[in-house]
């Protein structure tokens, strides 16, 4: 986290992450509260890849904070005539837009933009690198469920190679003192050099039996250049959360998934809304996290988030 932008979890301190989670907790406890914190301020959502949860929950968060919202339609914008994202941002800046929430397939886009623009940039999913607000909402969900994150074992399972959610958790979970174990097909594994010290790759049954949180990842077919498994049923049996594997889970363990989910592939359809599933709780917590992030960036002058948290009054 820099003062001005939310570009990724990499580089954020434990205190910075916890400060965002504390403020998000405030909003999660007040799911109907409307505020005028960003009244008369303009925020644009620029999604160059499809999204339902992230785009809509940013819009809900922006509106709950009182901002004016521009939903930029990439497919009917001048980017289709070759205008660059930098020129698009400068154009919106010139109109008085103060923050841009951007989803892109391009790894490295935020590094390219961050020192060249004056508006706040928020990473809403960047290539296969990071998805920081998804990571933060996962952390909030875990913290609200267990009352802590440190000391828990989190298993992240599935298409590890293409997951930007994992990209953020690789930094967040070790920073917060959780144990991270990974499982998935060898063809979808992250290179060993990407894994921080202490993060272990284990077999899927071991991951599921021993974890407090079983986080399943979507098979990201749109990012596969070649067939990485022969059939959806074969994948489900080998690497999915089947009904039989759910029975191996610890008594109080929970199921999470960033969604969208492929029912019957990485997760049995009946488990999506089972008692131990927090999948739709994650979606609810996404609004609270995005409110905390936008509020901190646009209303704070935030370095550690603490000065703002201490002076905030609503
Ligand atoms: N989890 C997530 O990023 O979902 P969307 O692609 O629908 O935004």
C-alpha cells in the first residue's frame, strides 16, 4: 500500500493490512449505513476484463460513501480505437475524476502508471499478479469467522498458476502469521521460486484434512493456452472438493472460493451453499473492504492508516 494507490499486498506491512481490516470491520458491522464521506467526488470503474462481484461491489461501496460513479465501458470506449490506458486515465483526470478502479489482463500495468498520474489507482485484478481487494475480503471473512488469522492453516487448492488471488495471499497470509499450504495439478503449479519461505505444496487430501480454511480456486480456462486436463469430471475427481473430500475436513473448518465457481469442476455443486461454506459471506465482506480502501485513499492521506482511523468520526 502506498499513500496514494492500492496496487497490491506485496510490500504492505502487517499493521497496514490490519488497519484496513479494522476499518472494514466497522463497515461490515453496519451493512446498511450510508455515508457522505466522498460526497461530490468522482470515481471511475474501468474494467478491461469481465467481472460481476468486484465491479458491482466497488460500485455499491462508492455509492454508500456518497461518491459519483462513472462506469467506464471499455468495449464502447476510445480504447477500441487504440487509445492507451494511460491516455484514458489522463483524460478522466482532466475531467476531475479522482480515483480509478482498474481491472486489466496486463501484468505490470500499475507499475507503468503509478508515478505518472495524479489520481488514486486501485487494483481490481491485474493479470496473474495480484487481486488485493479479493485478498483483503478473504482475510476479513477468515478473521470474522475465527476471531484471528495467525496460527490458522489455510489450504489454497486448484489452478495456482493463473490465480492473482493466490498472488496476493502469498504475501498476506505469511505476513499475518497464517500457515499456507497449496495443492493442485502439476500443470497448474506456481514456479517454486514464487513461493515464500514456509509455504508448502502438499497432496490434495492432506491439504483438505488438515486445513482450517479450504479455499478452492476456479480453473481459469480463459488463461490456458493449451488443454491442461482431459475432462471436467477427471479434474473434479483428482483436484476438486468432492462430497467425499468435504467429509474429511476438520469439524470447524470452512469452505471459501473467490468465485465465480465452476460447479462440478473445482467444487461439488451441493457444497457451494452448504453449512460450512462462506462463499456468499465473502461477497458481502467485499463491499466493506472496498469502502475501507476507498475511504482510506481518498479521505486519509494515509501512510499507516492509523492517523485516519483515529480521527475518523461518522
Ligand atoms: N472474485 C472476483 O474477482 O469475481 P469477479 O471476476 O466477478 O469480479
